[in-house]
C-alpha cells in the first residue's frame, strides 16, 4: 500500500512547497505516495490517519493553531517543512516589535480587526518528529528525509556548519572579508548557495547543534555594529534557539 | 475547521462566499484568511541592501518580481542608476520566472479544472506527457533564475546597483540553448490550452500594465490602462486606492472607485503588438482573439506568455553571450523615497521605500497584483453567478472557484 501523505500550508510564502515541485524526486513522489490531504495540489481532501504529514508555514491565526493540533492527532509522523514551521520564519521578526504599532502601520484604524498571534516555532506547539530547515528548503533535504522515512529509516541530522559546504565549494570566506556571516553557527547541508552567489550566510537554517555561538558573536563584534549583528540573526529563523537571544543581554 | 473550506489549488488561504435570494445574487465575497505577516512593518529598520532578499520572501512562487521591484524602488530612493546590462539581466530573470511560474499554474493548479480531474496526482496518472512537458519547461525557467540570481526560489545575489556575482558569457550561451530546447514545449502548451473549452462569459473592465515604451511589459515603466490612464509609477497613490474589508486580511484595491484587472490577460490585451514573433504567430492562429473580456482567457494569455518570455530569454541570453562584461556597481548618491514597478506573473507589482542617509529603510508600502485584482474578482463573481443563476449551488461554487483560479491568485502575496 502506498504511504498516505498530507501536505499542509499555514501562513507563509509556499516557497518550500515549490521546492518540492522543483525536486527531481517529484516523479517518484507523485507515483509512490497517496496524497490524502494536499490543498495546493488537489480538490478532494480527506481527514484520515496520515503516515506522514508535512506542515509548512507559521502559526499566525487561531484557526491555524487549532489546525496543527488536529493534524498532530491524525498523523503518525509530523515533519516541519521549512524555517517558518521550524523557527517561526521571517514573520516572527514582529515578535520583537510593538505588535500594536506594527499592525497600525499596515491596517491603520482597522488594526484591531486583524488577528496576529505571537509566532511560536511549531515544535513549541505540537510534537514534531523531524525538521526540514531552510528558507527555502533545499530539494535534496526533502528527498533524503522522504526516502529515509519511506524506507523505515530515521533521517539523520546534518552535524556540520554551513562553513563546510562553503569550503567545499571553494568560496572565499565572507568573514575574512569583514562581512558579517552566520555560516560558522548555522546548520549545514544546504550547499552554501548564498556565499557561492557572493553573499554572506544569513542563518536561514537555524543553529547547528552546540554551535560556538559566543565565539561567533565575539568575532562579529569586531567587524559589525550591534544593530547589524541583531539583523543578521533576526531574519529567517528569528525564533530559533540561541538566535532569538541575540540582541538580549548576552550581546 | 475552516481549512477545509479554503479554495484548493491556489496559493494561499481564502474562500468564496455567495448568497442567492429569490433568483438574485445578493452577496458575493472574496474572503481572504491568510495570516498577516506585516512585511511593511518589519522591513522598517532593515538595511537597504538586505531588503530585496527579504522582500522576495513575500512569495515563494514568484520571488523574482518582489526582489526586482524592491531593488528598483531602492535604487530610485538612493539615486542609483543601474546599467543597461543590469537591466537586461533583470528582464532575463523576470522572463525566466514567467516561464516557470505560468507553467506551474497552468499544469499543476489550473489544468485540473479544464481536464476534468481532481488534482495533481490524477493529472500525473492520466496526462504523463503533459506533466513531463511541464517539468522540462520549469527546469529551464528555474535554471535561468538560478544562473543570474543564484537560486530559483528566493534569489540571492541581485542587489541594488547590480549583482554580487555575474554569470559568464558561456553561461549565457548555454542557457540560450536550454531555452531554445523548450520552445517547442512552450508552443505545445499554448496549443493545449487553446484547445480547451472555457466558460462562456464576458465583462468589460479596465486593464492595467506597465509600459517602458519599448518592450512587452516586464521591468519598469509607466502605469497605463486601456481606458487612457498613462502616469508615472511614482504617482500610483493618486490612482490606486486600498480599501479595508471586514472579511479579508488583504486590502482590496480600486481605481476611480471600481475594480481593474492586472496580469497576463491585461498585458496581452494592451501590448499584443509587442509580443515576440512566435507568440505573435500563435496568436494569429488562436481561436480566441485578444483583447478579450473573458477573465477565463487569462489562462490562455499565460500560455501565450510562456512562449513570448521564452523567446525574450533567448534574445537577451544570446545578446549577453557576446557582450556580457564585468561592471563596477554604482553606489548610492542620496537618501529619499523611491517607487519600483515590475510585472509579476500575476500582474503589475509596486514597491515603495523611504531610505534614510544611513541606508536604513524608514517606510515601506507594497501593492500586490492579487490585491489589485480583488475588487475585479468580486465584480466578476456577481456577473458570473447572475448569468448562471439557475444552475445548482454546487455547480455555481465550482464555477466561482474556477473563475478565482483563472486569475492565478496568490493570497500569500496579497496579504503579505
């Protein structure tokens, strides 16, 4: 029997779902699984037990909060897809702002009619079995996690920082050029597309396990202002562990 | 649970509500329940050079136009004049995005409506050749964006002033060949969609697109409509107004108090004379004539644009394959406010930023194509439902959703 798969999207850009469609793997996925619930891809969707549910996006409205709890109840395995689900994503920058003013700026006198929750990473709301990180995810990570899950293996975590990907591409080091870069503390496996395109890593995959955060911050203090350091970590994974503390007393 | 009521096979979360009493449509609403991410608020306080990448996160489906509109607005704000080569590369990126994104919408989201199937898995099972064609087209479109922008979803190295890293002449030569290799697939896409039957429906409206005086709309220009509007982009606030609706997190747009239409149908209606030769030829043999006032023809216009923008990508890539050169990136010369306009797959996109003398963004305003289309969609819904009033409610619902989908709406973008 084909595995029963559900893909849900909450508030987000849907770029991680686009990366799934961009995956070379899409042929095998389409032929190899049964999509039981996939709003973006089909008209008829059912609530039954899902072998795997992927959740993309951030929980911003109260109905999304109810929805993720319901998904958890229906799923054997829940995978958080992309940094909005894993770490609150870019919209969670507003967690660090005066939210009333932020809403007023966009909606004026109607601001109170717009509901926006304090944005928590999905693992703080429901039990998440695996995370596919990144803004956006890289298709290779999706392929690897899906192949592992369907083969009954436990997907392994990347254990190296983005620097390793970057070095293997032969890129010049951004930090050595005095450009603030989150590569040394960021969860690798992405292939370092940003430094390869001439830009610094902006930490979109969140921290790797036990990163040398204090050493990174010491280094950054020599080449960047406090505001710039905060901006670097408060971007695509602002609620990730350690990243969310940058800008607090520790800096 | 509201999730199951959301319209399927569109980007973002919304539903159509309508009410019929005594044989008359008394209410037809486009309710948009996408969460508000408040981009305009949190882009304030960011450095101008990080804003184009952050803005692209508004939409993972059409990241390139957001990236480009932000760059153009920031350049105008900071007095940066991009080179001709830079503008060509930007038009190349937008062309690649159009090819890739229209193929996604037509084959993955809209096709089910026309082929009488329920979704992507069934399309895959019953029309494997079409799916393979879609994958071929999208692969090359993505490769084009990646080559110049560094990554297909959320470009990396396109920044105010130019590019952090340029492709090589050899890269451009190769990508021109790649686009040539899919041109036939693009033509087949047009022929397929030209052969599919659309609901019979017409409602004249105002069509808006950008005009740079030379190209089929893509990057920068004045705002023009079929009813005589012709204004500089920076005057957009005098013409396009945003209205709050209690049932929608997206603000609705109106022009002179009424709805207007942006997107592929608007571009083709207004500028079909500027289409590239193969696209023009296909239009001549097309059973549907443009300008068209049938909003369902937006899908055929998209299919036509796949051909046009693929030809455009070939043209630009071939030219740059012989003359691409390293350039100094121009630096900011002032602080101030700037507006950027580009064509996104879903229509005209406007970004506006104010940058202070330290290069920090102080104000941001974003007008998104689907936001512009909202009022027009509701006006179409009234007319479409009224014209089909005797059909059963379930059939009306399907028809209404098909209309909505034909606009290729992106509610993530529209709400941002």
